[in-house]
């Protein structure tokens, strides 16, 4: 249990997740502090913060490594297909089973399905399980870039009527300015600026987390100020958790079957499992602020994303420990190849 707890901490079940819980609690206690009528100018802070988060993300990406990562194309195609095709199709196929859930929760599940893969958690899990770490870094990075284009377009298709009046092209324009442009700028400055900032990367992580906590606080403050959560019972939240866990286990089972069918090495199979089933909370919160301008609605939409994030960390950590105990010589051979 001690090793599992340490692993959970490494993949993100740590102070940051506790900070998210505290931010939601603070929003419930003093919603007027973060709601739209607050005297604090949250909006410009958040807009600048989102751009800074994605600039720093782009800055960490090495263009040479991205180009070199194209070699193992079969692995990369399956991971990206799992993230942006298989997962959304699973959600679309089970839409009828979501009828008992709140429509905004259904929209949140649809939004989750089209999000890019998480970066840090998937790479850590792959590393501990003995997977192909280089391929995990490549796919997590590429997934985040693809998400800027694919998430808003896919959301309108997957969510259908629950997407309401989402203007895909307007959202894409805003994402291009607040997300894509900073990422491209960061990548272009990688060779010059990254070596100078590399010693401070651990401290700069606090910038990412602070922006996300700010978005979570203001989003839920608006939801609580409009009393949107008063109608939800514990049983409805338990049902939501069950649905999210079922999706996670179904995605993992399907990917395990596909990688076995395609005769993947154990290392590549591990990479596909973790990179293809995980979804990014950071991207979900940041892009959600653009895609769902109504903060009250965004709070309901983000709830399934947060539940899934917690579950993927716990289930992923258990799986990583399982694979760690079953390391074979095949792992060492497979992990050398991108």
C-alpha cells in the first residue's frame, strides 16, 4: 500500500487534486467572491493565464524529438485513434444509457470523450509499468496539439443536441488565439529559451496549477451562486461515478484486445493502454473555459471530467503496479523503439 500511495502521488493524486477540492469547497462557501458579480477582474487574469499555460507547454516540446517520434507509426495511429475516434464513438454508442443523467452531465461526458490525452500522468504510468516512454511522450504531446483542432469539432458531433448553441468556428478561433498560438510560439522558442528556464521548470509548474485552480474556483462559484447543484442527490453522483468508471474499464479492455490482435510488444501495449485511455484535466478545464462561456454550465460539464480524472489515476496506478511486477525481457526490447 505504501508503494501504491507513492505512485498515486507521482501521477497527480497529490496536493494539486486536494487544491481542486478546496477550490470547489471555497466556491460553495463564498460563491460571490468568484461569481460574475465579483469585484475581482477574474476574466483577464484567466485569459492571460491560459495563454501562459500553453506557452510553457509548447516551450517544453522539442521539435527534433517530435520529428524523430514518427517512426513507430502503427503505435501512434492506434493511440491517437483511441483518443479521438474510439473513445468518442463509445460515448456516442452508449448515449441512450445516459438518459437518467442530468443533460449537462451528458454534455460533460461527451466533452470528456473528445479531450486529448493527459501528459504527465500517462508518461509516469508508462515509465513505471515498463512501457515505451519515448512513444508515450510523443503521443501525449501530439495529442495535445491535435486537441486544439479536433475537440471543438468532435464535441459538436458527439454531443449532438446537448451541445446547445456551441459555435464551433467561433470556439476554434478563440482556441487558436488562446491555445494554439501560444503553443506554436513556445515550440519556436524551445531551442533558445528552454535551456534558460529548464532549472526553474519545477517552480513554473505552480503557474499551470494556479491558473487551473482559478478557473475551477470561478466556474464552481458561478454554479453555486445560481444554485445549480441543489437538485443533485448523492445517488445521482454515485450513478455518474459508475458510468465514468465503466467507460474507463471498457476503453482499457478494448485497447488491450486491439493491441493483442495487432501483436504489439508488451512495452507498446502498455503505452497504448495508458495514453489511449487517459484524458487531460488541465486541457479540459482550460479549453472548457473557451468552449463554455457560461461558467455555471461549465461547472456541471467539468464534474464528469474531474470524476474520470480521479478514477484514471487510481485505476492506472493499480495497473502500473501490476505490469511492474510482470516485467519480461520483451519490455526491454520494445521500449527502445519509438
